[in-house]
C-alpha cells in the first residue's frame, strides 16, 4: 500500500487534524486518510460504467443489440494518420 508524506504542514493545521481525529475517535493518520478518501472519491461522483449501463437500460439496449454491433465492427485496426 502506498505511503504519503506531507511536508510543511502548519502547526495549526496539524493541531486541527488532531482535534478532528479525537472527535471522530480515531488516530490522526486515520483522520487524514478519511479526509483524503472523501476528497478524492466523493460519494456523488460520476461512475462511467454505471452511468452507461443505466443509459443502455433506459433506451432498451439488449445483449442481442450489442452482439450485432460486435459482429459488424471492423476487426482490422485503423490506419494511423499521416501528416505529410
């Protein structure tokens, strides 16, 4: 698991984190981890796979439709662009 070092954190911020941690009955490290998780992965974030699946259901896309699309797709890779 990765480790993170935070340099130049002010004493005031560190004290505030310790107070928050105590209020939530966890260590300062656990409090920082929770804050980072909430900031980087908010609950209301857009999840692309889930969104696409929901859209497909709403328009009535079926597995048979996807199979037809896969059969008609060109299996030959596209030629790269040339800028000459």
